[in-house]
C-alpha cells in the first residue's frame, strides 16, 4: 500500500491537504509520521477515527516524504478515492 503513495494522482501530502481530503470525504487511507508534532497527530488521528478511515503509522517524516517522492519532510499523506 505505501507504494501507491508514489503516484501523484492518487494521493495528497501535507496536514492541511490531508484534513481537507478527509473532511470532503475524498480520503481513502491515511499515513501519519510518528515524529510529527503531537497536536497535529492528535488532530489527524481524531479525524480518522470519526470517519472510520484506516490510519498507517510511518516511522519518520523523512520516510513518509520518501514514500511520497517529495523533497520536504511530511507529517501526513493520504490516498484519495478514484473519482
């Protein structure tokens, strides 16, 4: 499943974009870096619980960025539904 994060058309990266996708019910699976700020983690974890979305923990923000093929460390990413 993390391999799908590499496809730009299937994912969004960044806390704001992830939260927007969740609230707009476009998110399918969430990925969260364990070393992200605790308040950001709590916010995304709560949204995932409320919407019943799978949440996968990734060790570091750098590892999540590498999975998504972006150059900056990323706290969160999500796969989006096919529309």
